[in-house]
């Protein structure tokens, strides 16, 4: 299907599965349609199955957007809890179009959960509450990550009843925009077909020989199928840097079993070692701080408080302060937490983490490929055949899931049928259908309003402080109301660490503000006060920050990590 035809089908308001091989322009078309919706004032949610994929389309994870979180199944109690979170409730009620990118990595169960949530908040039994849904991706890419080994039909999104209920029009893009790179296109297409030729295999072996004779430059990112290989490469690269090491240690609180669950799911290591010049990746979402899970950058220094300063590949500088992951009970109270600087080394990354990335060059070792689709994903990350450095390859790297192969053939048939049927609709009738969808979704076709929307979308966001309450003032209102830390964080839909940063600024500006509801337990205050006084006796100039305070990391180490950084920051405000 041509992009122009697919765009018309999207404008007609049909539910769509937008797919095609690497280089077919799926993301480009998706961005075109998102711009069209925003121009017409239609509320669209732009999401993806993973944090890294979300960074590429300027959205957020579908799990975060709809309140699904880490759950596989949604209960009535879960729906009622989501309803109490005003920001989530509001966006679910207002949304008219939902985009989910990298659909291959969203599980069958998760898709059913999204469907259930939207039906509840839209008060409609129609698929996904009756809104337009657009699934974008390619099932030849990696499948959903599963804790247990499960067959494809139990994991893949297109096997979900919700997929069938949505009555998706398949838009299988066939144009190829990697012009002039026939070798890469042919290799990828043959993997997709399940019929890999001798000539393509020869091309891969030539790449292996070239890489053996001319090892890739150390600056080129490396892709591996296993975490152990990634960790080894990153450790060697860190060792090669001449800068001093800086150590950051994770702290945990709460139920030991739940803490272990957190430790296994969090990508930040227990013991993080960094140096200036280290390549790193953020492993948590923090929109206010300017990063998401998957944001890449380089450590360029350390702040006055000792935290890493990361310059992203988009040339933005971010102070990587400790973040907290937690498990909460039915009352939204934390019962286990894991705190650490949200970074990991990133000279090398796993193939799973590379999905959705487009790289000028990459060196990849596929000699230990163990899952269908891994080889295809890795090879399709590079823009050109010349940018590919192959360090190893096995036969598994050329395999694809038989169920996906069968489904893909059917997707192509349905796309062709839809293209023929849609092509029979006259243009004047199509324009009426387009206008009807805009009207039905509460959008506008007024030229002046559309021009205003276009200009608004093209301009950077500027907060009008005279008409909008700042994020700090919103927190201050809750402090004045006598809310405690957990209540404020829940009401603001922010982490407790972010709220503590607000409190610190607010107290500096208004020292007389009554913050008694935020005051930590007196025994903890006494412990920290005693520790600070003890440290001061032998402290040297380097132990103080630019504001003349003992560095937080020093206190944290003296207490053997028994109190989290956020808890320490809060306690120090009351000493």
C-alpha cells in the first residue's frame, strides 16, 4: 500500500494496523497523521509499548498513559483506583485517537487491558471505548518480554480478542525509502520471507570477514543478545577512561521479597560506577527532568551535590539525581522501594533495547541469538549496509517466528483488499468522510483555527506565569492544606523525590511556611543530626558543596545506605 492511500484511510477514522518492513516510512506517516489531528484540534494520545520507542515519537508508554502499569490483568478494583487519579482519568475521558507504536512488544494481555480501561472510562462496550486506535509496528521485530517461556499465540497482540474486536484495516506499506542500499533491503526482505538465499548468506559472511580484518572503532555502539556480553564491553570501556571513578549505591526499603522483585525489574545496577566520558542510558521516565527510559548521553561532569551531569545526544544537559522505584499497596502507600541514580553504561546495549532506534553504524554480535526476530531487529537498526559491522552470526539470527510469517502473509492480503476497496471511493465522498470524522471527534475545520493550531504546534511551549499556577505553587497549596509527603505526591502524580525538590525550593523562598505535616519521625532526625555533627568534626573542604552543606553522598555512606537519598534530603530540611 502507498503512504498516500494509508493516510486517507487514517483520515477516514478507521482503526488501523500500520505495518511494513524497515525503511517503509511507518514513523514518517504516523507523524504526518498526528500533525493532521493536532491541526484539526483532535485529542490524540501518542504512546508506545516501551520507553525507548516512546522517546522516538515524542510520547509516553501506553502502560503509563492509561494507568495499566506493570499489571497483566485489570480488575474492577484496578479500574476504580485509576479513576481516583485525576490526570489519568481526564486524559482517558478526553482522548479521541490512540496511537500505540512498536505494537509487537505489547503483549496480548496488555492489549486486552488497554481495551478494558478505555471501555470503562468511555462508558462504551465498543472496542477501545469507540475511539480510533492506530497500532504501528512490525511483528518481525521482537515479541513481548515474558517472565515465563510462553508460545507465540499466548503473547502476540494480534492473538488478542481486542485486536479482532477493533476490526482493524491493515495498511501494509510497500514503498522503500532506503533507496540505493539494495544489499541491506534484500537481506532484510529475505529474512522476512523465511527463504534466505545463498547469495545473501555470502554477503553476511563477507561482513564477518571484513570485521575480523578491520575491527570496528571503539566509538561505534555495539549490540549483543545477552546482558553478560553488554556488561563485559561496558566494563572494559569504562576501565579505559583515565578519569576518576565515582560510585553510586542503590538503597532499598520495605518487604524483602518485593525488594527483590524490584531489583530484578529495575535496569539501574545496585553498584553504579561512572567516570567523565562514560556513555550512559537513562532507565526511568522523568518528563519534568527531561529524560525518558532509553535516553542516551555522555557523562560530562558531576554537580556540586556529586550527581552525574549527562549531556544527551540531543545536546541537552541533565543532572541525574537519584530516582525511586516502588511497590504500593491498595492504599497507594509504598511497601517496598529501590533508589538509585537512573543510569546504566551504554557503550553496548542489548538487541532488545535497540528496538526502535535508527543508527548510522553499529557493531553487532549475533553468534548467540536465541529468539526469532533478534537477528532481523539488529540488522534493521542500521541505515545502510556500509554502517553494518558484523562480529558474529548464527543460523538462529536468520529465523522468524512461523506464526508471524503466516500472519504477515495474511496482513498483506488484507492490505491489498482494503486498498482496492478504498480506491473505489470517489474523492468528493472521501472529503465528506474526512469532515464527518473531524466533527465526530470534536475537531475543527475552520481555516483560522487550524492555522492557529499549526503555529501553536510549531512553537516551543512557554508557560504564562501570570495565568498558570507553577508546579511549585501547586505543591505549596497542598503543603498549606496540611498534606503529608505521600498525599502530595499522589495528588500531583509525581514521585516523592520530585516533591522533596519542590519543598526544598519552597522553604528557601518562604522559611515561615508551616511544614509540620512533612516533618519526618523525630528519631530519624536525631540519627541524621548526630551523624552530620560527627562528620563535621573531621570534614575537609571537599566534603562540602558550594552552599556550605555536607555532601549528601557522604552522609548516605556514613549511614550505610539505611536511609534513601530522598529521605535524607527531607530530614536535612528540618535540621
